[in-house]
């Protein structure tokens, strides 16, 4: 289990005890005390670097954040795991942890990735590729925002990029954007224009895939609706209304929602539309019963040890008056996507509002006797 912990921290870059417990000890009900002890021992043995506590939440105590130390990096590399970056400086990691907007935004994105990993562990879904923020920052690509010839070129990078592939289906490529409710309409619309140029241009070559979903997680329903409306308006302004369906918005919490409901449930809204869809396509026999939208399967899907249902996902059905998605951005690719090249460049992090941590440790770290 220590090795599993180190592999998970390497995969997601930063983790709290609550996130490790959620992923690896889903049946523990001791307020993460057991996980805290394991993480403390790995830190004392030099495998993990224990960073500072986050700001104290309204309920519970502030969690510690962990990342791999040099000894842990050598261990996972010796087990054949790829490191997110060959560059590592403990002092820089501690400095990042003192930057509250950065670390809080990063951990919120990791909540979504942990939910996706839990989905893969519990159901017949695979995550063939995952690029966290550090991996995405290793290369820099700047684009000219679509429809803005006078605007300066900007760097575009999602908060994470990963693929999910239900059994019998081609991988769905997802670029994750975590919204903190701090960007105004003007700033967000500039981001949409840049994302559009990135998606239609360097994205295909950098990731060597032609399907994309920009999944935007918002803190509230009101904020979700604002972002959706602004995105639809900007796409019309820049002459790309047909791309509205690749931008999906949700206010569902990745911590509170069941992973299956988060990814297969009807809780995602295409830009400018009021009817929810699912992030992943439903199974064929269920989708046929609800042809107007991509529906959540009525029955729980087969777990990995059971015989999965075969067949590719159904296409995304939409009202006939809406423009169809271009073939280059069909949500289900016609062939499995090869491994990506290292893409994109870092985007600016937004200044946060006060964050109500759902994954805060309820107790202080257990001290050794």
C-alpha cells in the first residue's frame, strides 16, 4: 500500500490525506487518521515531502499537502513509473505550497482527477492517458485568439487533460477547466477565444487526437449559467457557434457526487443550452430509450470483474435546429488516439475567493507517541 500511495502522489503531483483516503481507502471511516499515519511515516522515511498546512476551513482543520520527495521519485522511477518532470527542487515545492491561490486551485483540479480514477477502479472504464498541470507546462504553445486579430498571442493550458474510455468505446479526450468564480465576462470570453484557436489549431498536433471536450467545473449554478451564456455569446461573435457542444459546464461537486453520476449523469450543460447531457456517452441499449440526449444508464454498469457490455457509445443526439459538431471534433473518435506529444503552456491562475474545502481532514494529523 505504501507503493500504491507513492504511485498515486506521483500521478497527481500533490495530494492531501483525505484525497489519498478517498482513492485508496474508500471504506475507512476513521476521519483519515490511518492515512495520516501512513503519510507521516513515508515523509519521515524521506519518500514524501510534507508541505505546509492549507488555510483553516470553516469546518475541521487544515490539511497537510504531500508531494514526492527525491527518494520517492527514485523509487517510483525504479518501478517503471514516468515522473511528471525531471526537474525537482524541494525549496520550490515549499514555495508553491505557500501560494494559496495556486495550491487550492491545483487541489480542486485533483479532486476531479481522483473522481475519474475512482470511476475507473469501480467500473469498466479506463483512463489511458493523463497529463497533470506540471506535465502540461513542460512545453509552451501560444495562439492568436480566434476572431481577435489585434489581440496579443496568449498561452493556453487546461488545468488537466485526460482520456476516459468506457469498455468497447473509443477514448474521450477531456480538457479540464476549474473555475473559481473570480473571472469577469471580458476575461472569460478572451479565454474562450483562445481555447477555440487552440482546439482548431495546435491541439490536434500536440495531442495527436481529433476529439475534444472542454469540461468546465463551476462552484455554483449561477456561475455555471453565466459561464455557459458568455461562452455561447463569444462563439457567435467569433463565428464559431458550431463549437458550442464541445464546451460543457457543471456545478456538480466531484467530492459530493458519486463518480458514476459525475461522468455518466445528466449534470453537464453545453454552452448556451438548458438541457443537461452526460460527459461520457451512455451504453447503446440504454441510449436507445432516450434518443434526444445522451442519457445516464438506468442500471449500474458492470464492474471490472464482471462481463462488460460490448459496443461503441452512441452519437450525441441534439435538436435538429442546433448546428452539428464538425467531424474533426466528434466526441467519439474513429480510431484510438496515439500517445500525445507534450503540449501547451501555462495559463494564469485566478485569484480565489474563500474556498469551502470538501476534502479537509476532520482531525489534526495524529502525532506519534
